[in-house]
């Protein structure tokens, strides 16, 4: 008797939990469908050439972020010195994205900081701390994720180059959907069951695919690899792959294929295969993971920059974290700014300043991989970030930079 009563009570409790979960799920669906309508109505890409003034916001973040961001800002202002002097470019420093300020506001991005960011066209952003369970901070959403949503920065673009290994990759990671879109909106149905969600819209998927195919066509790379796990995740990843086949029809000159994320992880470290790849397009979570692996091949996440591109805004950042331990140990000024300086090169390319971007890329490779006249160790036995920024700017101005770079790459390839 008591057994059946307990079973009945449990069944009723489960039904109540399901109804509550359905209500929450319905609210999430309505919100996403509203977003789809906004995507359908989105405008064209901003034309920087038609703007009277380009506003660049510099947002240091927290931890080592303000230190490495300040070093990168010096390089950026050096490359844009003529535009800044003429008033074509204005640089604004935006404070308030520290974990302390975000925790006090209990928001991923405080309202006043978000308003300042939305006044800019481009943003150079340092790393920010994302609290996890057990930290001293409230469990607020990632500032990066929130910024990508608020500014609709749908394309996370991460290049990886190792010339001596024949590696020249560009990753186009979808930035506003996938497994991260509702990362803070999962549902605890019962104490035994929790559910998270993956979002894939036609509009969101199609625009990241077009961004990747456009890049392959315009740069002459002409090869796109679409990465999913569509054999198992058949609905959302399956849609990603189906739409890739449709988009590819508009780019007959671009060869494309598809790979599953697990085998691609292996192929990136396969010397007989990895130099074949050129452009990758992939959903949010896979892109986050695989680009860290790719950066490690290049020399570590500290060497890799990242662009977050939308039609109205663009944000450029490092791909590593805020390293609060370095700050607590008094070593923040020795943090390596290479990743943030790499992000500056990506900003230059986005602005159409191809020559400046290329010279900065070459200078970074000469400084970091070849000459190493100054070495970043993260400690007092190495250079400070500002000393390294000076080294990079001196190298940019070398008349023999291209010749030196080509010589170093050729020599490294023979080893």
C-alpha cells in the first residue's frame, strides 16, 4: 500500500516538474523565434570608408588584461597614427569590465559599459574572468558570450600560421548559437535530471557558412572544411551540414568537404594531412575547443589572436584567460601581449589596411619565433609587455623586414 502511494506521489511530482520545465522551455523557444525574426531583418555590413570617424574602444578587462591590452594599444596607435592625427580614428578607453565591477552589478556587462561599447565601431578587448561554481564571485554569464550576443558578433575568426610546417589555417566559428547560446538557461527538471540546449537557426548557420566560403574565395585559399558531429547530433549538426551543401552551390570555385570533430582533432596533428587544410567553418563549441589545439601547434594560446565579427560591430581579443595568479604574484607586467598584438593585426586587416596587417604579422613571427632578441617568460627574468611592444614596433619599421622574414621561414622549413 505504502509502496504504491510513494510511487503515485513521485509520479505526480515528476509530472509537476515536467510542466514547469515545459513552461521554461516554451519561454526559451519564444525568445529564440523572436531572434530569428531579427536575423531576417538585419541590415548590410558597415562600410568603414563611408564613416566620418571610426571609433575604437579599448577595454582592458581584468587580471592581466589591462596590461597586455595597453601594450597592444600602443602598437595599434602606432599603426594608425596618421588616422588618429587627422581625426579619422578616435580611440576611447572603456573601463568597468573587471570582475569586481561586473559582480557588483550582477551582470556579465554592466549597463553603462555596454552603452559605451555600443558607441564604438571596433573594440580591442583584454581577457575577462568568467566565474565558475565555487568561486568567490556570483555565477554571472561570460562577458565574452554576452558581448557576442549584445553586439551580434556572429563570426569568431581565428587564424593559425606556422609557415615552416606549411600551416596556414583560418577558423570561422559560429559565435552566437550552438551549445553556448543558452548556457545559463538550462533547466534543472528534478534533482536527478538537468537539461541544456543547443540552438541552430537557418539564418545564423547560413551567415557563418557564407563568411567562411567568402573568405576562401576572396583570399584564393579555395578550400573549406565544414566540421560537425552530424552522424550523432543529427538535428542541429545535421542542419549545419545540409546548409553547407546549399551555400557551397554559390561558390563553384571553392572546393569543400566535411569532417567529424573527433577525427579532425587527430588530423590537425598529422604531419601528412594538416598542411592541406585552409579554411574551417564549425559550430560554437567545436570551434572553441579545436582552435585552442590549433593555437598550441602554433606555440600556445598566448600566441593566438581572435576576431569577433558582426555586420555592425567587431571585437578583437586574445583567446586565453585573465591569469589572475600572475596579478596576485606581482608578475602582470611580464605577461605576454603577443595574442593581443595578433588581434591588432586582425583589426588592421578588417579595416582594409592589408599592408599594415601583413607587416605586423611578419614582425611578430620574427620577434617570437626567429630572432627572439627579447623573450617573454612571464617573470622578471624576461621582458615586460611594453618592452616587447617596443621590440615589435622597431621590427615593423625595418626596411629589410620582408627579406629577413622570408629567409627565416625558408631556413626553418629545411630543419
